[in-house]
């Protein structure tokens, strides 16, 4: 399931980056955000439900963390059709960024040199920066749309699209979660 979620998170981040750079229309980008948000939501609910049934906190945590992303994409999609000012989403992005910082630190500190955990900890750091950029753009109103587009594109490729692709094609083995 990790490869599937990462592949589509990569797709939505890359496309959202292209959209922020002005190459995709507002309503059209909503489609990919709905699909990825919905896919992430389903995966998160499955992971959390299995975690509760099996009394496995790691699966519940996985569900909670995936929901941070899924809800972001669903909110982006809804905003494309309702056309609000985006400040609410910006403040939610600050919440995600603040959540990602200790998640990165805890993951890296507890990695014991495990490649997957180091990769995951570094990803959480990258995601913290990305969601903080969205906070600055949306809630604070800074004129950094192009910067946000480039950062979104690069983070999408490196933290999600490439690893997701390598997982689903069998070039990487999924960690046991």
C-alpha cells in the first residue's frame, strides 16, 4: 500500500507544483487532488482500522499521518471549486508543518541507521518545509507562488514519486509497517 500512496502523493505534488507555476487551471487541478486525497483517505482508514483491530499503534499512527496529507489534498480540491481566500488551508498547513518537525526528529533519532527510517525522517523534514511554505503563501499572503511551485515539484519527485515508483515496480522492498 505504501508504494501506491507514495506514487499518487508524488503525482499530486508534481502537478500541484506545475499548477502553482501557472500551467494547469484551477478547476482542473482539483481532479487530481480529489483522487489522491480520496485514495489517501481510504488507505489511512484501512491502516488505522487494522491497527485498532490488531492493537498496533504503528498502523494507527500511519493512518493518522497519511490523513494529514489526504486532508490537505481534499481541502485544495474543495478550494478550487468554492474559491475561498485559502487562509484556513494555510493555517492547517502550519499545523501539518509543526507536526512534521518532531516526527522527523523522532524518526531520525530512532532510526538506528536503518535506511528506510533515515529516508522517512528526512522526508518528514522536507514535508515540514513544504507545508511551511504553503502556510507562508496562503495564511501570511507572501508573494512566493513560484517558489512554492518549484519546491512542491522537487519535494514531490524526491520524497514520493520516485520512491513510490521504485516500490510498486519491485526495485525497492517495502518496509514492514
